[in-house]
């Protein structure tokens, strides 16, 4: 059993405040009890019962809709089943609201002081997104409490207290940041906490679970908790543990303070669920392939996930855009500042693994080049400003890969990373190297060590904080790059840092690692195709040779220049296309109809890289330089 460092005084204070606030609001003051039976998790079923204090009369209960950290109305209401309400020993009739699908109306009979709820949550066996995607296998489970509970509608989540209990399959163990009141033979009982804290504290459980301590910083324990589909997958090299400790040390040095009682990465290693990362204040829900700690290529990619979600404890949880900080799970979110919440986090998640010694400087530059190249080939930037990809995030999350280069997807992750790089370089230039974006991060997200708390901000606050670090027209800087149409990607930061984007025949190493891990092939920079290893076209970039030839998403390539399709043969044909008599002729199936497509392309292989501009100082090298004390291993 893995538990956070005891912090009874913080828990007691939070519960007391919540109870007082609820009573003042006229809502039930006693704790809501929640029991989750996950013994059938291997067959994708969770059973839950709740006892919700209530008074006689009308009552509306809600299922969580707007999920924090997922930035959208993603509550998996369709997977709720077996819903039964009862009070005073009698089953109650209920009616779903005919406009709000997440609300249930019922009447509490005289003499009753609580309503009891029984429900099942049917976990998906395929597909799904984020926390509501496939979350269990025969050997492990990632439990998110918001999937198995109801709450009184329009009562702030800070003002509701839940006392939860979890039962697991025989022999399984669990890890969570949720304070544990008592371990049981088959699970645990947890200390009463606010609904805010409960929903923000997922549980990782499984038959194969390992806790890897990463040391303490100012009284806060850090831990990597790993559950896997096999015992062998839990093996972790000593140098990986050292680098995880360094990652903690680098983040502590960056921000200068933390806002959690303890922190743990909850890492699920399995090929049966979709990879994902979901941030929480005192933990992160990280899902990665089973050999993530063993395969050298995967081990190059994993630190970016861990660093990104860890950065969110500061940027997203402690400081959060006001539009993403609704009082409950009913209130719609506004994502216009996701370019700060996610964009800056993506930037930090890229540079911090290098500072910690996980990734090399060369691989960092390949990743940066890949990001810049990807944005250069987003045709949709001609009509859609970057800010709109953030405002519309709730509909773009989960949108099809087909058509993405013209539609645009959640580009505020990658493109904003390039903009924050430029801001970093600009601060260094304005201050003659005395200050950097690190100073903004420390001032805006740091402060003093505290337990979890939330401080919201607006665009003006970001502008003012940057201006305090380095006076400049930061409002105009972001308005030009975020709010206005930008036909070309923001490459000024790369150039000012002493590098330039180029496309050469040499494969991009970061792209190679991602292609091997996530099973795709990207030829966007050459003929304009992105496809699966089997030849199914995922997307076609408008205006490219593939688009002009008539190829489209969903088609399946059958042959290249008269021979059966393989990715290697396609790339050989592209590489040879510079020859005068070269051709790239493709045979493709389109919904059962085969046709030939002759591509007018003679540019050869093209992959993004950064080339050094010796006329400028190498600021990229300075940005990724380690900051923690020499030899720091994450322990103090």
C-alpha cells in the first residue's frame, strides 16, 4: 500500500471548512459516503453505492460533466448503468432532466434523512479518451472517482465532503495521493476529503505494483508508483531512478516552492489501454506501454510525459485560468488561456527532461525541430488563429485525425511551446542574460510551500508578471502570435536562440522514436501524407503532391511503383524522386475501389532539423543547462 506523507492537520482543516460552508449554504453537512467495489474491474465493471444526507422534498443530483484537467464536458454519463435511488427503505422514482443529461430529479419522502444510491460504471473495453478511456486490464486498474459518484447539483465541490472506501480483487495493491484512514484486507478506507480533492486523486491498483521512493523536499515525499501487466515490466534501472530524482530537483529549483503535501507519479504500464497523461495536484495519471521502463526508445519518450504532468501541479492546479476553475462540475469551462496552461507546460515538459539528464541536447533539438516542422505544415493556420484552437478545445479534443492539417487540432500545445521559447529568449535578450522565463515561473507559480490550493489568473496577470521580469509589450507579443492569424509558424525564438529550421533527407531522431512507439509514418514534409504502418492514410496536407493527386484520408495504399506497399518502399521512392526519371506512383483502395495515383513530386526525402547559426549565441544550450545544485539527486 502506498500512502502520502501524513498531513492530518491539513485534512482536518479542509474538512471542517467544507462542513461549515455546506451547512451555511443549506446543503447536507454530514459526509457523503462512497463505497466502490472494483473486484470485477478485470471484466470492466465497477459497482458503487453512496449515502447522501438529504432533507425531505425535491432533490437534484448531478453526475460530473465538466472534468478538470480534461478541459471539456467529458463526464462519461453514457457508461452509467443500474442506477437505483432509495430512502427510508423504499425505492424512489427518478427522472433525468430533459435538457441536462447529467442531472437526476427525485423527491425525498418525509422522515428520510438521506438518499442511498446504487450504480454501476461500465468501463470501456476499447477506445475512449483520457480518464474515461480504457482504464483496466486483467492485471491493473486506474480508478477516477468522478466516474462513480453523484453530488447535490450546484453545490461547490469544495463544500462537499466524501468518505470513500475501495475494494479490490484478491491480491491487488493500490497507490494514491488520497489520505488513507485504514487499510483493509481487500483495499482501503480513506480519510474524509472535499469532492474537489476526491475527484483530483485517482487510484492506481493492480496485481503487480511497485513503489519507488524519490526522496523528500522540504517535508514532501515524492514517489514513482508503477503498476504493470507483468512483474517483469516493473524493473527500473538505477540510473532511471536517479534521473527521476533529478527531475524533482530541477522542478523544485525552477519554481522555488511546491503546493502539495506529497507528490507521486501513478504510472500504468500496459499495451491494453491507450497512452495518456492526466494531471492532478498531488499526483498524475500516466499511461504508457508495458515495456516503458525497459525499451530504450520508449524510455526516451517517457520523461516528457512525466515532466509535463508534474509541471501541471504548479501550472494548471495551483495557478489556473479563471475560466477553467468553475466551482462545481456543472459549470462550463472557458479554454481561451490554454496556451498558458498547456502551452507553457509543454515547453517545460520539453526542456526539463534535458536538465534532469534524461534526454540529450541533440534529441531535444530534434524534438523542437519536429514541433516546428509540424506547425509549418498545418495548412489550417491560414484560416484559424491559434487562440481558437484553445477556445474550441472542448470540441477539438478527440476530433478525427483525418483532416486535421486543414481543420487544425489542439495546436495550442505544440505551437504555444514555440511561442514560450521565443518569450524565454526575448527575456534573456532584454536583460542581457540576467533573467529568463525561469524567473517568471518562480514569481508566478512559486511563492512558499503550501498544501494544495488554487489561485486563478487572467491574461492581464500573465502580461503583468512578464513585465515585472522584463519590461516589454507582452500584450502585443501574445496578441500577434496567439489571437491573430499567422500564416507561418512562430520560428523567431529558434532563430534568436542561434538555430534555424531546415528540412534534409536525414530522418529526424525524435520522429523516428515516436513512429516506432506509436505506430505511424509521417511524410507531411515531403508528399504530404501521414499514414499507419499498414498503409492506411490518416491525413493529407492540402496543397501537397498527395492532395493534388487526389489521395484522401481513409484510403489504403496497396502498391508503390508496382510493388506491394511497405513504408520502407514508399520512403525509398520518395528519396529517389529527385532523379530526372523518378516516379512515385501509388495504387490505393478507396472504399473497395482501387485506383492509381501518380504524384508530381521531385523533392526527395525531407525531415525537420535544427541547424546552427554561428552568427548568433547558442541560447538553446543555456536554456537546457541543469539548474539544480551539482550532483543533486532529488533528496535534500
